[in-house]
C-alpha cells in the first residue's frame, strides 16, 4: 500500500494547528488545535472529520510542544489514524521564513534545520516555534519524511527592483535586509484557484490577491509568478492589519526613541501588537468594528476608513505594477466574509474597470466565486484560501517524486 496521508503542522510559539489529510481524495481526516502551550489553561480541540465524530475538547496542561504533539498523536490514535499508521506518508511543516535559500518545499535534514535556525534573526517570533515543531515531530516519527513549506517561497520570484529596499546595498546585504513577503502559501493557492475560476491557465492571467486575515497582505501575480507583495523583511510592512500598523514612516521609530524614550523592543511591540485596527479603535474583529460603526462609533469608523484607504492604495499600486489586471480577489477571514470591506475597497474604481455587484457581494457562500457585474472588464472575486491543503499538496508532491 502506498501511503497517502499527510499531517500538516503549523507550530506557533504557544500553539500547534494541525490537519491530517488523505491525498488520495484530498479529504480531511482530522483537524485540531493545541493552544496556550506552556500555560496552566492549555487546551486541545480535536475534530475527527473522517469518522464524522464529534469535536472533542480537553482542557489539560500541555507543558511544551512535546506534550502537545503527544496529546495530538493520542487523539489521532483514538480515531484509528495515529502517527504510527503505515498510511502516513510525511509530515508537512509551515515554516514562516525561508530567506533567499528556500524557494521550494524542502525535505528537512540537519543542514536544512541549521539554515532555518540561521534565519531566526529575521524571523525571531516565528522560526523558533517552527523549529520546535519540526524537532518534536522528528522525535515522534524519526523514520518519516518531514517537509518544510515556506511562507516566503512564492515571493522569491519578485524581481530585484521590487524586493530591494532603497538603502545602502552593503548594509542591506550584510544583514540580509530585503523584502521577502509572507502568506506565500495562500497567495500561491489563491492565485492558482483564481485562474481556475476564470477558466484559464495561471500563466495566462494577472491577479491582485488581497489576503485579509488578522495579518494581511496583498500581492501582484503575473502569469502565476509573484512580482510584488506588501509584506517585507518582516510581516509588519504593508496593509493595516488586526494589530500591526503596516506601512509607516520609519522615522516614527527614531522619534519615539527621542521624544518618548522608547527602546526598540517597546516600539516593536507597539507596531506589531498595539497598532492596526486594535491601536485605532481597540478592536481587531471586523464584525465588531462593523457593529460599532452601525451604532455610530466614530473611532471604529475612522479605523475602517484608514484600513480601506490603505487597501485601495495597494490595489492601485499593483494595478500599475501589472499594467493589465484580469482579477482582484479577496481571501482569508476578512476578505472572505466582510462584504462591506470588499465593497468599499473597490468603490470608485470604475475607471479601472473594477466594480462589485451588490447582490453577489452580499450573497452567502463558501465556494470560490465572482462578485463583479457580468460586464466587468476586471473580475472581482472571493477565493477561500486553504493553506493546509496547499502545504499537504506540496509535501505529497515532493515525497512521491523522490
Ligand atoms: P489569521 O490571520 O489569524 O489566520 P483569519 O484569516 O482567520 O486570521 O481572519 C481572522 C479575522 O477575520 C478576524 O479577526 C475577523 O476580523 C475576520 N472575520 C472572521 N469572520 C468574519 C465575518 N463573518 N465577518 C467579518 N469579518 C470576519
């Protein structure tokens, strides 16, 4: 029997999200989340989709990632789909930063792990957690192929003029300072699905992808290749996000140091955790922001307007970068669900051939679909992202090609 199952792990500093998929039919056998690892209130939520069983939630202390993954393995075993199963082909890991070296899914060995470690200075929050997840999974199944799928990989096709910052070249090169971009797995998946939705090959279409989740990024994709994206050296650059400022004059950092005596770590925390929608109105959930706007809340309205203004600037910028655009697509939590965001983001862009049909935009649905009027020159769509499926597909393709 050829093994066809892939376990996808997305390890954060205090959480592990996982999905077990069977690539024979693309079906999900189980999904789950271990959260607040290391705290007293940790919990494991496990949903055995393959058996149609009920979601199980255990509130139990998960001291570290090792304990968390063992608990996950226990849940999978209880459903008869444990990690010791001969049907498991590989484990695919989401790794946030692949630097310049990793532009493809990569089979993990000691040298690869060392290189991911070497990238910790450019991804201090994410790569250490990803490494912990990989090491833990290796201990559980040392014989199994483990594959790293990098958030930065899809953006490695960006030309130098989009990837470089206009700063002293030697300083930039010495410290590996350039624009890497993130959410690449989602941008790759969504841009490909958009081509499918248009009935074309990815090489034939130019797409602007707006990934609007708690983190948010835009990308310009020409003929299946990313030519620009809004996140940079770190995920801080670009769009207004749930808690991140996105683009800001870098002099704000020096200014805060001088006038407020804030150290770099404090400013880092301010811009990454206490900015964006949360910084502007105390709330990062778009549903709640819309509810407050409906009640006449001025701070929520201003936060929404700033969010939309930035989004519109990126649509315009990427339109100019691409020259011709076949589709603008919305994805992730906000992009897939918030009709007012989609409507406002393209409002007034008719001269660019962009418009949404009010009815299509507000109609419920969870399939990839177009929401522009039939006559629209540029299609506007909603394409639900599926990063786990993309990681599983890339992992499976790599291990079956060996
Ligand atoms: P993450 O970046 O954490 O993966 P998601 O893509 O899951 O985030 O997006 C989470 C965000 O999506 C929430 O913070 C919320 O603002 C937004 N969201 C989720 N559901 C809805 C909805 N029904 N309407 C509007 N916004 C929503």
